[in-house]
C-alpha cells in the first residue's frame, strides 16, 4: 500500500515538474533547433558587369539597336564637342576679335560678362548686393530641404531672410543706394519669381483642387471655370495680359509694378496646374479613409488636413516636382515684357560691340545654371519619395 502511494506521489511530482515545461519546450523550441529548421534563402541572381550589360543594354533586339545607335551618336559627337569646348577653346582673350581667331569656344566672354549675365543691369559697383541675396535664397532653399529644420522657426528664418534680401535689393536704408526693381535681373530675379510663385501657387492650387471636388455647386463651378480657363491659355498670354491689358481695366491713377504683375501671372498659371495634379491625388484616396475619419468624429477640415491631404500629396510628388521644374524654367518667359531674367541679361551682355557673336557660349552658361537647379530638384524629389515610401517590399 505504501509502495503504491509512493509511486502515485512520484508520478504526480514528475507530471507537475515536467508537464508545463515540456509543453513550453514543445511550443518554443531551442534557438539552435529553430535555426536549423529555417529554410535557406533563395539563391542570389548572378551579378557582374557582363550580367548588368546584358540585362540593361542587350536584353532584346530593340535594346541592342538602341544601344548601338546611342554609342554611334556619342562617338560622333563627344570628340567634336570636347575639341570645341576644351582643346580649341580660348580662355585668355581680352576682346572678341582675339576669340575669333580660334575655332573653339570663347570662354573668355563668360569671364568678362558673367556679372552682367548673373545680375543684369544692376549697378556694377553694387552687384555684391544681388550676389549676397542669391546666396541667402539658395541657403534658405537648402535649409528648407533638410527635415530636421521642419519646425515653426523655419517660417521666421524665411521672413528674416526675405527681409534682408529686400533691404539689399532695394536699398535706400543703412547708407545703401536705392535701386528700383526695373534694374533687377539675372539669377536673383529668377530665384525670386520661382520662390514666390511656388509659395503662393501651391496653397492656392490645393484650395482649387478641394473646391473642384466640393459638394457645393457654386464653389465647384467657379473652381472648374478658373482651372480650365487658365490651363487653356499659355503663360505668354497671361504675362502679356498682365503687362499690357491689365492696366487698361484699372481705375485712373491706380497701377501695379510690372514685376508684381508678372509674379501674379506666374502664380495664377502655376496654381491651375497644381490644382489638377492634387485633384488626381485626392481621387486616389479610397472611400474607406473618409468613412473611417467620420466614424471617429472628425470634421471635414480635420479629415482633409490630417488624413486625406497628406496621403494625396505623397502620391503626386513626381508630377508636382515636374510642375516646379517647369515653372522654374518658364520664368524665362518674362523676357517678353522686358524683365531682365537670365535670358535677357545674356542678350544684354551680347549687345557689347566688343563681344558680339558668342551667343552659344552665353546660352550654354545659362543652360548649365538651369540644369543644376532642375537636377537638384529632381534628385531631392526622389529622396522624398524614398523617405515617404511605406510600401512593404520583399
């Protein structure tokens, strides 16, 4: 009897000790066992320069044909371009007549006229002021592109920078000579038209996009009329209307500065295109997002600001950046109303009798400037896309 009781007690103790632990060990195997049972990953695809060339340049007969044509074009053009731009170029000429003796590019023209190209007809002795303004504007753009500066203080930095820029460009205070804005030109003017154009056109475009999707018929109709009317005419027409026709409709004695009229035309033009892009992003948002916001009691503006609009803007980053790049380049159209942007400043530099006939060098120079800014915007937009990418890829 005692032996049976002892046997049952030992069996219970064994079950008490090993039962839960056994189940636990069954559910959670050891690290070594689990690692030994993990299947090995898929084999890596073959890599190497030849594999890359075959995949990207010789993947099909069409790829081969395009690659051969491209290589043939480069072999024909690059040696001649290098010969013209470097080997036969003139870097030391003092007049255009000396440059005419060489068969290559006359980069001496850029050395002598770069200040007029960059700053237009701004007084020569005061051109350090637009140079400082250019540095300030570029610094503000760079700071705004860094996420750690995305704080409320960034608005104050912009206000301070723009105030300093206005003081430097206009002058009239702090012993600075006054310079009217009709003498502004070159790169600072191009940057100002682009920055203010985007700063005011973007929020206006977002409001127009929301208005076009509004349930109020009057708001929707007015938004549609504005967007279709502005998008139906070229920017040149708007600039011409703002410069020539607008003063005819103003009361007698009331006038606007020509530069301000051009800026308003650029804002109106860009806002219509931004509105259509943002509207496309708003239409891509699923209906469940609106229903989920309504279920937690959010108002229309709260839903738009916190849920819908951030997702819509993330979707349309590439087309928005395309509009920004186009607007930056389209500021050169203000030349038709006599504003000295980079293009008109280059023409003014070419009007010097000592340096006539070097328009290719001048336009290559301003083309490089446009390319640097546009390429920087393109690369930054790609970085923003990668930063905001929330998709889960294997």
